[in-house]
C-alpha cells in the first residue's frame, strides 16, 4: 500500500483530526526521506481536497470536514445554491467570483432564517464557463454582450481585434479568453449567428448553447439518401 493510501486509510479510521506528528507516529515513519515525503504529500492532498487541513494544522478526510464540494446553481435574482443532499444557500455577497455551473468548495457558515444551511464559496475548482452566447454591441469602441443566459451575472468585454466582423445587434458565440477580475471577462467572437432579428437566429442560439450541431458531413448527407422513408 503506497503512502497516500495509508494516509487515507488512517484518517478514515479516526474520529478526530490528527496533526502531522501523530500521522507520522501512527504510520511508523522515521527516516528523513519518509518524513519529507509525508510532509509534501499532506500538502498536496490538502491542495487537491482529498483531505482537509484546519487552521491548527490538523488533518481529516475532506468528507468529514466543515467544507463541501458541489455544483453551483445561480438563480435569476443573483443568489445561488450548491447542489448536495441538502442544498446550501449562497448569497450574492458570498459567491466569490463563482458563476452558474461551476464546481466549488463551499464552507458552511450557519443556517439562513434558522432553517436551511448557508455557506460561502471558498474556491472554484472547475470552471463550467468557456463560451457564452449573446447580443453584441459597441460602446466607446469596445464590444460588449447582452447575454442570453440570465443566470450568468458576468461582464464580457471584447477588444476591437477580437470582434471579427460583429456589428451592433449581431448574435454571437464568444470564447472567454481570461478573467480580468471577479465576474469580469475578456472574450473573442468565434461565430456570428446572424442579426438578432433574422429568422431562425433564436433557434440557432439555443442549438449553440447545448452544442447541437446543425451542419453535417457530406458522408452523413449521402447516407440519408439511401435510408428508406417507410419502416
């Protein structure tokens, strides 16, 4: 059994948190190389949220800690919930830059109105947001978006070199390049779907949102010619 597995096995059998010295003794490690490996591995496992390290330097399994890991859902009103066995309420002030669909680490801070759990986002561990769809417009020489997804409370700016032919009223797909600061992004137009008033553009926008292809290879079109119209 490797050292990582031994640590997890030890912590799973303990009802209280252990400090590094206690872990060292329980695992019967004494060589300088073993002590260094343990120290590095504990730090790595805490950073990856396999285990939890308290402010006092004591370790426990992440599942036994006051932190939780889950997917964030944000309402149109701006507050959110982390989807777990019991949903955790997250106020807009405690989102910490997280957006709808992100996988997050959340700390339980109490109960809202004495009933449901309330928490605050400590860290985003997996971004769900890579591209967005919306109506393009210029303001002061910079491109902006009115997002189709109302739950996304973010601002996207598009520099002139990343506009790629979009004009006021264009419905566009924008790749997010980087996050300048919390909920403020730079983007690049990667597809112009048409003008917002063009027939069918609203349906095409929905298709792009869910990555539904509307174009098919010639091989597929050729196969369709030979499919019978009756069963």
